[in-house]
């Protein structure tokens, strides 16, 4: 991977002394990573559509509306509340890659997870929803750098783990970057105990951000512990 300087990440509306730390990650030459602004929803959506989200055409307008709505709320602890939208942009200001993380759907939609658990979980575990690099810029380490960036930002914001859904073909991409890829997401969540989430056609991956999160074996399957305090 060809790399050059490290670039600090500053929100367009913030000073370099603001909320976002300089993680000192080597970036592919001349690219800058920065938060997406509310008026850049179209560019973010265009990059997002490079990801096969397994959505039907009818579901797309709702997704676009949700993206536009959450981009209107800039401010901490991440770029947009509990959502984190970042671009990697070229020197002429063109976004060439994007990543979005937000509250995991498995937290919000799994009936085994009660509301009081949901409120805690969305502040401790986030989900990488989309990661996309423009085809002309692939193979230069940009996705890897964006992953490292969001991992550092969420760790600094007090989160203990990131999760994501991925296609089978991306298994090695994520495992080589420290993610544990599993067919079914199994978690020990006190006070309920074992909670599982399976999505046909997808695998799940988990990246612990702190020593609070580890894996144990339950009923022969790897299960994550530490998403919630015991
Ligand atoms: C997958 C993707 C994000 C990689 O971006 P990138 O900037 O080229 O990635 P990096 O240069 O950091 O890393 C290159 C690695 O990605 C792997 N990779 C690239 N495209 C891949 C694909 N379609 N399937 C599986 N692995 C792929 C390469 O084999 C390489 O692996 P290695 O370094 O472990 O040997 C990019 O190809 C993309 O945007 N694809 C479309 C959207 C998508 O699938 N997003 C991921 C799931 S949300």
C-alpha cells in the first residue's frame, strides 16, 4: 500500500482543537478523511449505492430519506449524534470513499432486547452500515484506513465494539482486519443471557474495541460477551 502523510480529521464546522482526534493513521497519498456535511447527502448516497445492500428498489427511497434526516443532525459524540458519516476526499475535494456507522438494527429490532437494554447498547456498540470506495480508487488501502479511523473514533467515544453484516465474499477482508466473522451473531446480554441474530444471506462480524469484549463458546458457537456490563 502506498502511503504518505497522516492527516488530522477536522469537521468542516469545527476547529482542529475540536471533538475529533488526530488518530495519526497513514492515509493513501493526498487523501483527507472528514465528516460528511448535511449538504453532501447526494454524494454520500451515490457512494453508498456501490454497496449491495440486498434492498429492493421500493426500499431505496426510505433509506435515502433516513440518510438525509440523520445528516441534518451534526454534533457529538460522533459526526452526527450516534451516527458517524465520513468521507475520504481527493485533493480537489471530491469524495472518493465513504463509511457510515450507526445504531445496530439487531439492537433496535430484536424482540429479545428490551428497551432499557437498547438504550445502553446504542451507546456501547455501533454498526458499520456501509463502506464504499469508488472503483477508480480501490486497492490503495482506503477502506482499511476508514475502518481504522472509525474504530478509533468509536473507542474514543466510549464504545466497546463494532458489528456489521457482510457478504460471504468479504469474510477474508474483515478477518484480516481483526474482525471475527460468524454465521450467526451470538451475544451474552445481561440480564437476558444468550441472544442471537441471524440474517439469511449475510454473515456478521464483530470488532472488539476494548478489553471489555471477548468471545466465549456457548452451545458450540462463538458468543460475544461484554457488550453490556455484567
Ligand atoms: C470492498 C471495498 C470497500 C474495498 O475497498 P479498498 O479501498 O479497495 O480496500 P483496501 O485497499 O483497504 O483493501 C484491499 C482488500 O480488499 C479486498 N477486496 C476488494 N474488493 C473485494 C471484493 N469485492 N470482495 C472481497 N474482497 C475484496 C482485496 O482482496 C484486499 O484484500 P487484502 O488486503 O486482505 O488482501 C471496495 O472494493 C468497495 O467499495 N466495494 C463495493 C462496496 C462493498 O462491497 N463494501 C463492503 C461491504 S459494506
